[in-house]
């Protein structure tokens, strides 16, 4: 009934960070960088264009805060973030993401006693991701990573959670890249170079 509506999309900020849970499992999958806008975003019309006064597409309206106490706070994916995904779909018919080849849990999921006794983390290290499994013949396995390694940096960028890991891999890396992984093993800080492999296709 109200198709082809246009609203004014005032931009409040260009680099907001919003956690996203894509598979609805209660765990943040990654942090996405978004444009904050007051463009009207209603159920069913996500994916609408955010256009500047010159008629240029600058973002894809995708989500909003849906609370009774909040009005007019929406978010758009910057077009430069969306374009690589569009190209993958056009060229390959799917989106291929890089991966280390590990199964992980956030450090904060473990009680402090386990962190100290089993992981032997220094007292000032309370964020990061714990390797709880490795995929056979993956880049991480071949590089020598082990279960209970606690990853805290990749290529010099802090990894405090599962969401940080995905953000770094998806935004800054590609399949075949070597990344420098900094981690704690038995209380000692170490680094390894890990070659990223292809994750199973996320869109077909």
C-alpha cells in the first residue's frame, strides 16, 4: 500500500559499531560498522537505498532500534562495505569468507579459576578468545596452534571477543592471506603466522 515511499535520512554519525547476531544463537557474530540515520526503516523494507543530495547511493538501510523509548535511530551499511559482497555474488554466486580453522569461545565465558589454573592467563588478561578445537589440515593446525591457546591480537589488532575476530577477518583479510596471530599459551605470549583458508559458502 505504501510502496515507493521516501523519507529524509539525516546522518548523525558515519562510523557507529553495532553487534550483529546473524544466526540468532545469542552470540554476537561480528561488529558491523554502520551509518546512523533517522530514515524510516519498517519491517519488510530493509535494503532500501540511503542516497545523498547528489543522488549517489551511500548506504543500504538495514536495521533500527525497535524500542518504545527510541524513535528515529536507524542504521545503514556503508556502500563501500556492501560492494565487495555484491561483487562476490555477481562473480561467484556466493560469498566466501576467510577463516583460521578453529573453534572458539570467549575468555569471559570461563570462570576466573579456570583462566588462572588451566589457561594460566596473566591477571591483567581478561578478554580474548580461547581455542577449543581445530579443523584438521586448517591454517591454524598447520601453523601449530593448539587447544587452550588464547588469541588476543591478529595483525596487531585487539581481539577481545568472537565478534572482534570476525570483524578483523571479514573486513581486513582475504582467503590465502597470512595473518600474524598473537596468543597466550601456558601463560607465555607467542605469535604464529597463519594462512587463511576458505570458509564454507555463506550465501548461495
